[in-house]
């Protein structure tokens, strides 16, 4: 079984006192995956490629 779009397969680890509060009528936000060029490595490149393959995800 595949998870629903925008849903994680595992629970999100949240620090104590931090909660996820959806705001259904909020405008869509755009985010980008970034990293320091000095930290470039195959693992980060694989993550970036996977994120690009997935495309936008509505949450």
C-alpha cells in the first residue's frame, strides 16, 4: 500500500512543544531544497534528484 500524496510513511519526529497545525485556507507556499556548495556530495545529489522526480506536493 502506498501512502497518500503528501503523507509520510513514518511519523514525523517533532521536538517537544512543537505541533503541526494545518491552515486549510492559507495560500500555497513555495519552498526549495538548498545546500551549501561546499557540502555537495552524492547523498545530497540523490536527495535532490528524488525531490525533483516527485515534483510539487500539496500538504
